[in-house]
C-alpha cells in the first residue's frame, strides 16, 4: 500500500486513473473475443 501511495503522488491522478480504465477495457475486450470464439 505504501509503494502504491508513493507512486500515485509522482504520477498525476488523471493519467493514473486513465491507465487503470485502459487496463480494464483491455481485459473486457479480451473476454469478449474469447466468448465469441
């Protein structure tokens, strides 16, 4: 938890959240493609 808090201070919060949403969207796309197969 401490390491995550320190890294969040260095990186702007907006870019941190956007990268998180990007990772979630990527996982959802992979799941959708897997289900279509």
